[in-house]
C-alpha cells in the first residue's frame, strides 16, 4: 500500500490516496488562481549587470533558469512589468529576490514607491555558483495583501541598496492565501523536478492550515477557552508544581516565540492546534536612544500584541525582558563603566542600572495594554516574569568586569567582609593575609574600602592554604548573596510597587563549574518562586558562523542522545518546593536524530516532574522550511524548531504529557546541602554536568553526608533528583539504584517501570496504559513489544508513538493517534565523513535548500483493541486524506504505516 502502480511511474502514497478519493467521490480538481511573472521578462529595465561575479549563480535554481540583477555604485536599477487581471480579487503579493543587505522597492500602478521588508525572507537558497557564503542568495518575501481590479496593471521594482545598489529578482507572483513558497514551484504544482524519491525520501510541502473543524487532529481543546480565565497561574500547595487559577494541575508544552511581529491570530491558533499552551517572549526592552530611562517601545508593543493574541487561544506567556548580551545601553548613558565587558554581571550590583531597569519594567507592566484594556501587571494570561536571561556573577563573564564597575564590586565585597568579621583588618587576619595575585586583581585598598577579588577561575579550584580557602569561600558567599539580594529586591518591586500578580523567576544560567557552583546559583533563585535553566542537546559544531548558521565547510558530530544519555536536557537536579522550567532547549541542528526529542521530553518531563519545557525557537507563523533567513545573512539556521521532526512530532508527545499519561516518580535522590558547603564549593553527591565523575574528589564532599560515595548521574533517568538548600547533609537519601541501572548491559529502567532506555543499542521505550512507543535505532532493536502494541520497523532510525486521544486505555480507546517520525534534511544536503575532535563526524558539502526531504517510514504496527474499525491517514494539518486497510485477527489490528505521512488516526 505504499505505492500505486499505473503506467510504470511511482506515485507517492499520499498523492495516490487523494487520487483514489477523487475518482470514488468525484472531487473536483482545484485550478490554481494566480499571476506569475518572470523577472527577466521586463517590459523596460535599466539594470547594470556584473557578469564576472555577482551574476555567476546556479541558474537551475531559478524560475525560468534566469533572473535580473543590478550592480552599480552610482545608479539604482529599475524594471517595469505589465499584466492583465481577469477579475477583481484580493491577492497576496510575493517576490523572489535577494534578501541579503538589499533594498528593493516596488510601485503598483501609480501608487507611491514602497520598500519591501526583507526581514520576512523565507525559503532562502544560496545560489552562488562556487557555493561561497556571500551576497548571492535568493528567497521568497511576502510583500503583503493587495487588491487588484480587473484590467491592465503595471508593476515596477527599484534596486537601491547602499552596497553598489545591488539586487536580484527572479520572479514575483500574486496568489491566494494557500500558497506556500518552495523554490521555483508555482501554486498548484506538485513538486520540483529535482525532488526525486530515488533516495527513499519524500518532500515536505505542507498545505496551508485553514483550521477546518473537520480535522481529526487538533489539540486546541486541551487549552482553556481563554488563558487565565480562572485567574493567575500559581504554585501548588507543596510549591513544586504549577496550578491554574482554579487549582487544576498545569503542565506546559511550550516554545520560545519570535513571531510576535507576524500574523499573530493565525500563529497562535497554529501553535494551540499542535499542543502548545505557553510561549516565552524573550526580547530586549533596553533603550535604543541615549535616554537610559526610555524603553524600546516597539518591543513593548510586540509583547502587548502577543499576550493578547495568545490569550485568545488559551496560551500563557512568560516574559523575559533583559539579556545583558543584547543590551543597547552604554555606560555613557549614566551607569558604571565595566571596561568593555558588555554589561555582563552589572545588573546585580550597579544601583544606577538597577534603577533604570525598574523604570523599564514599570513602563512595560503598568501602562494599559491597548490590545486587552488592562496593564500586564493585572493580566492573568501573563504567567511568569523572568528577571534576566543567562547572566551570573559565578560565570566566566564576571571575571571580565573592570573599570569603575570592578571598583564598586570591590567596595561591596569589602563591606560584606567588614560586616561578617567586624572590621576589614579582622577579615584579613581570618584570611591569613591571603589575597589575589597581581595578575588577578590589584591589591586590597582597605583605606578606600576596597577588597580585591579573585578571578572566577580561582573559585573553580581547591588549592592554597586555609586562609586562601576561607577568602575564596567568602567571595563565593558574597557573589551568591549579591545575586540573591538583587533577585529578592526585584521580586518585591514587582509585587509591592507594581502590583504584579505573576510568578517570578530569577534566572536560568550556568556557572564556571557546574559541579561545585551550580547549587549556589540555584540557591540565589530561591528568593523568587520559580526555578529555570537553559540547556540544549547538541553535538560538536565547528564553523565560522557556528553560533547561528550551518554553512558549507562546517564540521559536526551527529550522535543520538540515546547513546549519550547523560547529556539529556532533562537530567536536572530540582530544588525541592519549586517548579522547574527549561526555558530554552532543543535538539540543535545539524543533528539529524531529532524525532527522538519530543518523545524523550514528554517521557522524562513526566517522570521527573519538570513543569515546563520551551523549545527554541520559532520565528514563523507556521512551518519553517530550510534556508529561511536567520539574522543578517540567510543560511540554514540552527536555532529552529518549526520543522517536521520537531514541531511535527509535538502532537502525540504533548498529548500524553499534558494529560498525565506517564506517571511521575518518587524522588530517587534527595540531597540536603548546607549553605556553608556551597560557599566552600564542596562536591555534591550528584551533579548535572555531563563530565561529572561521581567518584572524583571524595575528600571534598560534605563531612556530615550519609552518602560517602558519589551517586551515579544516570539516576536522573530513573526518577526525580531533588535538592534542599540550607538542609542537613546527614539526611541525604538515595534509593538502591542497582535495581534500575544495569551498567553492564547499559540499560536504565525508570522507578515507575514505564520507561526503559538502552544506551548500548540506542533506543528508549514507553509502556503505559494510554501511551506506548519507541524511539531510536529500531531496525537493530528488532520487534518492540508492549502491553497493547507491537512495532516492527525496517528504518535504521525512527520514532513511533501510539497515544489514546480520549483519555482511555489503548485497549479500550475509540480514537488513537499513531505518530511516526524519521529524519529530515534539506533537498540537496550533502556531507562527507571527517574526524571532529577525535570523534567520527561529517563535513557539510552543501546545506541544500527547501523543501525538507523526509526519510520514508517503514513501520508495521499491531494493536490490541477490539473497538477500532478504521485507519485514516492525515495530512500535517490533521485532515483525513485517505484510509488504509486494517488486518484483523481476534482482538488485534495490524497495519502498515504510510511511508510519506506523519499521522494516522485509528477509530
């Protein structure tokens, strides 16, 4: 059933299903209604060509194998076109042009010239003949909606970039809303000629989602009618979980959202349909001008609009207003000069910057949101306020603080020491005159009230005499308490001065040594109500633009986390009594083993009780095709998740997580950490760092701990690991992990018995009454048998989930979602084997272009269920496009999953 045979040509299963339905039911063929013009067919033009470099492009990737371009340091290039419109109609205007550092304006008939916003570029392709990453790119840009009357019209374009007035135009089109640009494919065209099936893949061309109520897969019903309809999100009585305003337990399947400047109504509905009930708006509210007390009002407006739109679809928002790394502010605006350290760490101790920051928050949170009629401080759809993103005085960036800012930090440390010991002289005596060496800081200046600071590196070491150890411990305590006092101050300001009713999160960062210092960082967050961390799964990636892009020549490793389980982002030590969020995470491209991500997140988030996981990130209204613009230079982006093997795998995962199909386990490790152990950087009994050796530095552990040896860090995959800060280490508790971790055969069983991970063969299985499945290297694993489901796959790697959609056990369910993911790569993706940092890896020869090419599924599923009668194949919007036969024997049903689909619903 994977193919239909006709005149000898292979027809994709999905196309065959539509064809068969059309024959049976007489469905009419839909004629595409559009106007398409080739740029090279201009009626008049004044372009200056550059045949020696700029025009040297891959013409087979251009519509009509040609284009027009301009390269002239003095003159703009113009082109004019004539067209006939057959009827009055509203169209969507698209251009396929060069988006890189270009200015392209258009004029429709006698209207004024309008600049096209290139930030909206999508389906970006490097067309340079030599494959170099320079200016030679082409992309689709949605210009906007236009109303065209019947009759003759004229369209003109002007290329007027600062750099030699350069520009390229391949074609332009006027289409209806359903058009999704993909290379040279015109509306209604099935596929590009280059999209062959000879390599066992199928092209991902998602139709526009019209949110038809007939969809068989739409998770909007999981959300409230309106986010916050019963009040604010708050903590449970125990403090460790989220609950909604009516006290109902809340689990959040979430995403970082950078599309607050797009079609928000459509975007919010699209996300809700796929299981999202929370988004994170991470922005930069700092002033763009020279007035320190002003804010970026455009950013605030995006936030206001976004909260209003998400609210209508039952989606909560958390707000992240500040990241030092992207701050627009400068010391000349009225705060301490940090000697060029880019504001890292300043917010924790600079009173002038803190005052400005509070003023920014006041403007954002207390002024009326014009899109809802109430200020955000009183908005229940705004669930959490995040004080700052990715900064810490315990991270490496802190040792770069210089100038007046360092003098102020030295003064505050001196004040801390004088208060603790009575005088600075008594502190010096306690420290046995130990002090940082001249290469770390200038000498103590007690007459000026300054105490020298060790570099952060020194705090990662355990060396020196007792005096130096004590001084390092005091500095550690000072830095941590400084952050905690700041967090407390901001929390009080938000609640008491601004009247905010939201929960507050302090931060989400790491430290210079996550083994000995991370617990101190987390303790500083306990001044507020919610814990968080940013943590990704990725491999090694080396390349000139590795921070944001994947380019030809980049080298990378491509291991599944299933064989590197200690790197799972969910391997977290949680603070007892606090909800935990992972505010940024993903399986980062160029990793190919991504379909495992949603499966594992749902499984281990449920097991360990992590309350919210935010995928990073989406900037699209709906799907993202490869090659979309990213930053100032279009390329294959890294920080993306709106793709078939990530977002396309959300529905089943979100469903089973949010409905509680997977049981939370009882804590398997409960660690009590005295604060003095944090200051002295004593070894914990378990740490999150993937390189942590539980048997290292046993002498550095807490002297009173009942656990004398380190705990196997694979415990994170057995069940919850929790820490109490300020506790008594004699009360540490660890279950007998030998009952769950088989180190000889490399298998880990969850404390609930529902999850099994084999990190030798690379697979993870789930077996609960309402959700069963497996992810990983399935061909090698053989047949996967569960209580009600049996899975056979010839795919080397795949992810299969079988989930009840009606909250009933699979054996009795009347509606079941079967979801399958494999791997995806851009069309034309090519690599070659290399060695990367002594590990097997790949080098990108070409990162390719749109569309995604998805590895065909080869999966057979048997389910024990006497109720189901039909198996309907769905498109990516949840619409039924055909049926497949079910083979029945007694109470069992068996079917072959279609090779070119993501979802099947059994009823």
